[in-house]
C-alpha cells in the first residue's frame, strides 16, 4: 500500500473526529455554594440523554406487559417515592422494601436500602428492569419485544440526538435513565434559604428550635443524617471519603439475639458479616415530609411515628438488639420538642422540586 494511502487511513478519521462538534457541558441546576456531583467517565451528563431518559422514565413500554413505568413507583409529588409501604411490580408481585425517594441520588455513594457495593445508578437501574425476584418491570425473557417498542420516529430522533445513532439498546436506555435520575437535584427548601442564602425569616421560631435539636448531641440525628444532603451516603467533588452509612435502628430482635425477619435481614445478605444484621442505609431527609411511609419496610406511617420510634430507642424487642447503633437510644424529649422537630423536617421540603415541569411527564 502506498505511503499516502496509509497516512490517509490513519489521519482522515482523526480529522473527522476533531471536526465533530462536542455537546456543550451539562449545566447542573445547583445553587451557588453547593458542590457538583461526580459524573461517571463512561456516562457523562448531557442534555440529550437527560431528555431521552425523562421520556423513558415515564413510558410504560419499558415494562414487559406495558403496565408500569419507572414513574409508577417514583412519583414526583412524593419526592419520586410513593405512598405505599411496599412497592408492587408490574405483574402484581409485592416487593419486600419501600420505594426510596430519588432526591439527590447524584450525590449518593451507595444505592438501595442495603447494598454496600452498589455505587452506580447504571448498575442499580438493571435491578428493576431485569430482576425476577420479585418481578418489577419484568423485561427478562422479553428483551427483543421491549426494544422494538422504541423504534418509533420520535424515539429514533431522541436516541440519535443522545448517542449519534438511532438504534435503541438497553445500554443506551440505562445510560439515559441514569442521566435523568441524576438530574433530580433538590436544594431549594426553606431550610436552604435560611442556612445558605441568608434569609433569616425563611424559618419560623419552632423550625429553628427543631433545627437546633436536630443538630444537638441530645438527639444526635445528624450523625446518620448529616451534611447538606442529610445522609452519610454522600460523595461529590469536594468529598471523596466514603462514610459507612448503614445502621441497625432496633426495629426487630425476633430471637433475642439480634435477628431480623428472614424476609429481609439487611446488609448481612451482601457482606455475610454477623454484625451487619439489620443494617440499612440512612436515606436523605430532604423532602421527607412528603415521602411517607418510612423505614425500609414502610412500617412507620408518619413523621410523628418515626420520632416516637427513635425517642423510645427502637421497638419493644428491638431496643435490646445487640447490633443496634449506639446513636439509637432512649431520649428525654418533650411534646414541644417533637413538634419543633417535625416542623423543622417540613422545612426540608422543596416545593419547586415537587412541581418542576422539567421533571414531570413529557407531552
């Protein structure tokens, strides 16, 4: 082969690549002073992937029987959680856990209730899509059929815009869903306006008393729900340290030796370490007032019930659980303290997040 042909074979593709316009960097909608989340190198954020992911998130065609979408269990008005104790999949199978809120998952170091190694949304999203115990979206065994549903002209345009190719693939679907879910940032509550924007009147007197209680050593709430995202499970551009966010809160002690119900024993299922019995991830408390019911099994229906639970140091038998966190202990707390604490937790509601059109179902 002539040398000019060899050079052309190598140089021409480089020239074409250099001339191909790159998408503009994604602009996080983050108030000044907050750190940016860390984006995975193999799935950076782009507006086109967020747009495609939003469309997919609300599309029931992603379930094998076309009965549910991601949004069925993650509803915007409930901070992308749902008002059920336990989620129900597309075939009617009941999940063993409560659907977690998707608030600020871009900052999460770990995902789901009790998995210390699940750190990427791209991994987690595969579970509801392809999991069989229980069935959620139920795609396993129906892969080709499900993909054919996304061969429409509208989706072809969206896939092409996001990936430079019209073909729908599960890799592209997962990456787009992960981009959209990462975009669900909530940092504009009354608490934020008070603490970060200098609006002294953003909280009332009761909420300020509740704030002081929350961060006090009397209640110690902040040890498990600390930082700007009110959870230990946080990582971002200014914090790379992984804090172990799993705790046994004393909900159960069915054999007197610390055992949790066989249906869900928590982190021990992954680590096989005895002292991880009954440990679950402390979720963010942002928008917590609208994401009831609470706990991994949805067993506490109200914020009042949650505060009573912690004030008592756990449930009746769970108080003596040998694996219970040292931060969960019986508290001396008045009825006024409880009211103030609840009022503070309501101040973490970001009303604009719950109604933002760019997060809602597209037309």
